C-alpha cells in the first residue's frame, strides 16, 4: 500500500524476466517485494518501495513481451486479391495492438491511471526505443499527465540498475521514428513483391521441394534478397571458374639445424615453356647465394572488444553454432545476468568503464582465475588497455561478462561454451599481444629469387587465455649474407587454380555487415528466413548453397537488369534510417524517397515478368496451372459503371487477357481484348483522346501467326474506345474462347459474347466500308467480293489461262510440304499483301474453295485465320451451304459446335443441323503450324 503523497511510478520492462530481475535488485534492502497477477498471466506486477533522487517512491514493475503494436494495411488491402500490389506503396496503414496483446494493454491502462511517473526499462537500442513509445502511446491514452522517463542500462547487475534509475533521461523520439520508417518500408516493399512473385510463379510451376506447392509463399524481403544475392553470387563464381594449370619452382635446404623451405618470389607462371626454361637455368647453376637476412620483432594483437556481429561470426567458426542459436543462447545468458546486453555494435570500451572490476569477478574461477589474477598483478605487466574497433552505437558497451557463471539447471553445453568464450575474449582484450622474433632469408639461384621465413615465439601473452587462436612458430637454420649452399630439393611442380569456397556463415555475416544489410540484432533472422523459405541450404560445415528456387529468383531479377538482389539499395536505406535517428533527415523524407524508388523498380519488374518466368522454367517444370499474377494487375482506368473502383488488366484462366473491374463480382464491367495477345503490360502513358481520364495505354504483343500480316506484332493501344486497330483485331481474332465482341467504350458495360447478334448496329459504322446500318460480318461489300472471287477463279480455269486471284495478279502453282498435305498442289498469290489460296484439286472439281484476301476500305487485311476456330472476318456472306471449322490436321476445334465447328454456338442451336458438312484442310503460306478456317 502506498503512502499518501508518495510518487507512484509505473516501470515497464521489455520482457517478464527482465522485470523480475530489475525488481529484485531494486527491492533489496527495503521492505521487500510483493507480486501479483496482471491481466496477462505471463506478465506479473511487482510492488516495492524505492528512493529516487531523495524522493520515496512506490514502484510498480511490469513488462511487455517485445513489440506491443503491429503495423499492417487497412482491412480492404490485406487480402492478396483485394488490390493491385502496386497500390500497396501508398495504401493506408495502421498501427494497432493485436488481439493476443490486449491483456497487456489493459494492464498498462489500469496501472497508469493511478501513477504519476512512467519509467521505461526497454532495451537501449532503436528497436527498444520504438517499443518504449508504443508503451507511451497506450499509457498516455489512459493518463495524459504522466511524467515520462527512460532508464538506460546494459547489464542486469546491481551497479548498472541502481545507476540507471538514479540518472533517468527522456526517451529518444528520433530512434523510434527510424524504426517506424524501416517497418513501413519493409511492409510495403515486402508485401508488394511477395504477392507479385508468389501469384506469378506458385501456380505456374511444380515446386518439388514443398508438399503442397499451392500454399507456399515466395517471400521477398529488402534484407532477405541481398543476403540471398551474396550466396548466389559466390555460387556463380564457383560454377564459372575454369581450372587453369600453373607451374612453380619449389626449393628446400636441410642442414644440421633443420630444414628451410624457400618460396619462389615469382609465385607461379601459367606459361609452361617459360617455367621450364627458368627451371633448367636453375638446375644448370644450382648454387644458392644468401642475399639478405632480416630479423624483426613480430606482434600478434588480441581481438577488439566483442560486438554482436563478431560474437555470431566467431561462435559459428569456433563452435559451429548458427547465428540464430547463438543469439538465443546469448539472450538467455543476458537475462540471467551473466553477460551484458548481447545486441551492440560497439567494439570499444568507454574510459569510464571499470575494467578491473570485471576481471576481479573472474578471479575465483578454477579454469581462468589464475590468468585473471596475473592480469591484476602490476608486476607481471600482462595488463593492456583494450584497443578500440572504431564502432560505437552510443547505447551499449561491448559484450562482456557481468558475474561468475554458477550454472543454471537445464542449461546446455552451448550456454557454458558461449559464456566461456565471452570471458576468454574479454580477458584477451585487456592482455598484452603475443611477441615473436621473425627471420626472413632471401637467396638467389641463377638470377631467380627465393625466400624463407622463420618465427620464434618469445611471449604468448593473450594466447595463453585465448585458446581459439594459434600462432605456430617455424624454426629455420641460421644463414649469413653471402653464404652459399646447394639446395637439397629443387623441383618444378604444377598446380591448378581453384575456385573460392562456398560462403560460410561467418563469411556471410561479414558480407552483410560490410554492406550494411540488416542490423546486429536482425542479421541472424534474415539468414534463417532464407533457409525456412527454401531459398538456400546450409551444410555440416556451415557453408551455404542456393536452392533451385533461390537461384531462379536471383537470375530472373538479374536478367531484368535491376540488381534487386544486390546490397546497394538496402544499404542506402539503412544509411537513411541512421540519419533519421540522428535527426539529419525526417521520417517523411526517407519514406517518400525510398518508396518512390522501390515502386518504380516494382513496376519495371512486373513489366519484365517474362524474365522471371524464363528463369524459373530453367529449373522447374510447368504445372499446367495458370499463375494468377495478372488476375489483379495494373490499373488501366476508373470503372465507369460502378464509379467506385478501377478497371484492371487481368489474365483469364485460359491465358487470355481482359480488362475488368476490381470489384468483381459486385461489378461485372469488362472490356474483352483480342485473343491473339501473347503479352500485355500497362504503361505510364495516358491516352490524350479518351475522357474522363486518365486512361493508361497498354503495350500489347500479338502472336504473329494469329493476326493478318499487315498488322504490327507490337501495338501501344487504348481500351477506352478510341482504338480502331484493337476493335478490328477483336472482330478478326475473336476474344479467345468467346465469340468476337466489339470493345466497349469507357463507362459502358460490354454485352456478353452470345448477345452479339442482338446488338443494335445502327449506331456503329462498319469497320470495313465505314457505313452505318450493318455490322462488318454482314457487310455487302464482302458478299460481292466473295462472289467475285469465285467467278474469277471459275472463269480463269475454264479458259485454260492462268489462275487469277482477287487482286488480278496471276497465281503460282506450289506444292505443300506439311506432314498431312505433303505432295498436294495449290495456287497462291505472289503478292505479300494478298492472302489468296486454293487447292488445285478443288479447281478440277469446279469448286472455288480457298481464301480471298481482298483489302477492305480500312486499309487492313480483311481476312484472317481466327484464333481457336473463331470466324474469319466478313466470311458469312459468301459461304457454301455446308461449313465446318477444322484445323490443318483435320481435327475439330475444341469448344465449338459439334455439327459445324463454329465456336459462336453449340450443336443444339446450330442452323446446319441435319445438313451435309464436309472437312477442308488448309495450309498457310510460310507457316507449318495448324490454323482454323471455314469454307
């Protein structure tokens, strides 16, 4: 019970164990500590009395469990198919307390209402500062009059905790802003790229490493991918390495004092002839003359004080412990009070640190206690103030032991090994360097220079405690200048260049640290994600190799020309975060510049998605399922029907493209596109004619053999209703499995494909003759042309003269060379602009069966093979009584009428039911693929 007039202080730690340790330290020597449950049964509340600055306070100590809040998109953007992934770069986000932490929030609100002060005991790094402000937001919402303080400490030991509570400071908002910026950038970039590549690739390929490949997430992280890039790049270096033979001369001399091995100062030569010539010169005159003897003192310095990255690297190298496991063990040692805070970039001790006190804690240990005693003895002169590595995060000192390890029940050998390493590393840091005497001897044989080096260790010093490093002495005989001798061995040996090894975990951490990828507290998480996502594997020697998936993703982005897998972009972002924490840049500035840059990269990557697909196809089989990355693609224009959402470029399950409303199925507005499209991407160009705007132009790529020859394969088109070329191609090629349907103008709902004949064609001019009152399929000009074609062929044949086509030019007789028609003769026009064709045998029978390609008023080819059995443009007026749609192999077109093959209707409504039908095979000039035609 608090005394009236006392200051009630709410203390909040980052973890329950830290809260308990701090409460136990502060309550010692007082009236004792009481404990009670809070709203969360895992986060108890401790009460005790304590004096701060001469003022008696009633202390309440509780905790959170890491971050109290999360950030995410608003609900309408959270589902993967709810929006275009590009919209995530500007979609609204919110920061909130998740459901599983509402009990913690209630505890903080209830306790803060009755308190005067709020003291934050969160970890003293940027992440901890961000959590601190999350706690502040919750507590001040319940009590806006709280006096807010920050306790800064680096170890859970008495002197640190008492010193921090007597020297409270204000929390640093800049540190919290830096973390907020990083979280938002990572969320937007990660969500957009993850949705893009997962929807594009997951269903399109058989991912054989996963049991259910439909549930796998192909995640992208701004730190994760550059980390993968290091692994793949080293793997590619190894794969690209071509062994090359080289030659070197080896020389050794043995005397009574021992053996000296001399190295050729040229190193080695790749030219065998040159190496042989030089070697023969040495053999012919083998007398060796000592040209120089140098003696000097050599020092081997102890390591710098221990930072987090060095802890992970050395634990991996010395104990084969993963970085993730190392940090887990280190965190448990810290929470038990045995080592200082394990997440620090600092590798130099402050001049105010009492290093002798830390050493005195270890004197009683039976293993390294005697060495610690020597360090404290000034007569031994083993002590040396530690070197400074040049890094200081201004938050925590280097990692060091805080008390003697007494053992904890249930702890593993890894806990003991890591604690021993921290102690030995610290004792080595404050020790003298090892001292050695180095001797270097240089000799001359026939003008070639050789050298040998010997080393005698005089004082081991820090090497006595730091058993993880060695410094082997090499003793060589004594030589004097001008001394001569005959080498015992003189050989010409060959070798082969070798590629660099795969990256070890220590190497990978070094690459990440050097490039600024991640922080000391997050690097191990990025490595773990690569393994969890099946992007990389780690062998027993802790060396990393990329999986097929990891290599394919990096290859795809590399082929795009965007080095998203390189560390440069993320390194710049980390520099920006640091500037935010220092106050030289604002959070909004960094967010705007980073997101604008990455959105441009995302849009370009999506436009070049074929590179990603090609790379995946090199490693994985196609699944036969259609990837749905285009199901919700780029925005084309605003929907003119519902006026609430955008019209998006989509890809249908059969691979065809369309533009549909994002609110489907609530809004069914759609624009059907030609079925001959092989690829389509929305550009940033806006149509100058269509209103209201903007209507973004789409870059189309058509399949060459499915459009008339005088239409371009590449076309920058508009779906707002002003593009005649697209409209004509819809009529010629159809819309895939649907009947050809005129494109809708913007804001109009397109008719279903089977309602084409019910449309009022009076208001739309015919695309062939530009006259109103009929459609292009019923154009009289096409009827007369077809009849004229039959008449011309018939008259030409009857008069035994040359066969003339529709354009009046004589046809040439050719022979088919396809598998199903080999040897059959046919007539074709010599003009490239004319598509006329007829079999010779049909002329013998008096039939005018072929294709007439007379040009209409539009200036475009008026006849084309329809995709998937679609009706050729304008053919209806000159048909034979019996008709059937077939392929060049004689097979019926799938999805068409059973009787006549027309894909616009089915057999139950066919007008030709009961009439005689026949099959005609056709062969297209310069094309050996199948096509569809009707006669």
